[in-house]
C-alpha cells in the first residue's frame, strides 16, 4: 500500500515532469522517443503574371500591331515559322477564326522560347480589347478563342448640348461610342437634327475594364434627354428573366415605333419639307416635298422602317435612289446616293444600311433627300406621330414603377458635366 510519504514522492515527480515538458517545448526540443517538431517557416506565395492564360515569365513576349498589307503568314515568317506549320494553322483556323478577317491596326502578341533560337510557341491575335484568338504551335497545332477577364462599373455621363450630340461628347472627353448608343436609343423619339444649345442629357451606362483600363462602353441602363423643356426618359427593362430586354419610357411604353426619326445617325437638316423653296440647281421656286440631310460622302444611309425595296435605280433628277414600301399606308424614298446597297425586291429591316450619301442627280453637295408617303400623299415625316410597339403588360407595371423610381433617383443625383462611378447593385 502507498503511504503518505509515497504519495508525496509521486506528486513531486509528476510536477517535475510537467515543468520539463514546458521547458523543452519553449526550447523547441523533444522528449526521448518523441519526433522533434518542425520549425515554422515563413512561406511567400509567388504570383506569376499571366496573359491569355500563359505565364509571362516562361517566354520572350513581343507585342506589335498589324501593319497595312501584313497577314498571318507574312507575320509568322518574320519569326521564322516554317511554311508547313503556317499552312496547318491556316487550315485549322478555318473552323475557329477566318484569318482573312485580321486587319491592320489590330494587336498581336508572340510568345517565344527564352533561348537563342527563340522558337515561336504561341501567336495571339486580338480583334478587339476583349476577344482573342490563340494559335498554339507547341506540339500539335491548335487554334482556340478566348476572352480576357472583364469587370464592369456603372458610370454616368452628362452634358449640355453645344453643337451636335456627337460634338458635345467629343468636347467633354466622353467616349463618342456612347453618343452612338444614345442616338440609337432615342432614334424613335428625339429629333437630333433639331436639338439646340441648352438641351441636356444624363446617362447611366456600363463601362467595361480590363485591369482598371477602360476597354469598351457597355449598354445604357437608363437616360434622360431634355429637349425644348420636355424630358424624354429611357429605361432598359426585362419583364422576365427569359425575355429579351428593351427600352421603355416612364409609363412602360416601348421607345420603338414604326419609323426612325431620320435616315442618318448624325447630320443636320439643310433643307426641310416645304411647299415653296428656291432650288439651288434649277434656280427657280418650286415645292420641296422631302427633307435634306447633309453628311460626308459615303456616310451610311439606313432604312427608317421595315419593308420591301420597290425601286433601286438612277435617274437624272434623283441620281441613285432607293424606294421602300413599308405597308399599305407608308412608303419612303432616299435620293442622291453615291451607290445603293440593296436591290429591288429585297426585304429590309429598320436600321439596315441601304446605300451611301452622295451628290448624284440634281445636287450641289453630298446629302440625302428623304421623302415620305402616307396613303399615297407626300407628307412631312417630322410631323407624323406613330404608335409605339407593344407596351409592358399590366402584370409587371408595379415592379417596373419601382425600378423607374430608383433609376430616376440616380439620374437626379448626376451633376451635369461630371463623371461619376456608381454601385452596380
């Protein structure tokens, strides 16, 4: 049996053992028969920069721009790629990307081995800042397409009209591509050929970035255009997740109508619809039942509505012209083209290019004379009112109203002429 003295010795030995463990642990030592603990090491995570999925530090990387009269074959020959490999690339590329579409001014990147031979491993062509085509020359020749990682931010643009819409965007330093989108958006509701100094606009739109560099202007989310004191709103809305979105005004009416306001995106009216006008060529007073839009020669002319081409001809007065029958009520005509882009009997869609501005026929300079018939009588197209496309159904109007309120609140916070970045939520 244990005596009190034996219990005292046992407790003393246990205390000594505990102290020893603590001391050995602090010294990073181990007891006999115990595996010594590994010393902690600071580890650094090395992030290798990559582009197009390729590690940049593994190659010699050369970036350049395709020059005029350069092609895939001629570029690869500069990097000593043999003709058989080039033929294989061109053959395999047929089913992925047509090499004939490579154009001057586009960027390409060559990845070569880091030795004296500098053998080409990959060739990457960028038709734009986001998309790319990668030609793999390593083992078996392959061609793949990809997209660079893009982030999006909701930004604003605004301005007071000073000149044309396009000129206003240029002066403010805003991407003119946004002016094109705004013009397309309001092509049915705002007559951009009668806007004047003092009109203003505010836009919420998506701007796309690659590594904080702006690369592309995305879709417009909402906008307001003030013209002659009247506000024209536009809201992009998808009634259902499966539906294609469209633009509506604050009452849920589609901005689309039967006809666009004009057959050109940017221009100015030089002569309007008139029952008495002095003809600049014939030098006499006569009726002018069309609307003249001046623009540089070669500017695309677009069909203002869906229809069928009933004439695509030339005569001494009209020059090259196109006439379109839209339905039993409406017909339009486009005169003085440098050349037509459609033929008689062809169906055309609203916004489709049907020809190019010229000065053929009785014309003193490049312009398009736009003529408009309603029920067989020529009328002024700018004075016509057309019904909108199908409006939003009543079942979604409550949700749409909440969305409109939120968008209008954001538009109200936009200061004219200021650039802001908003939350994408």
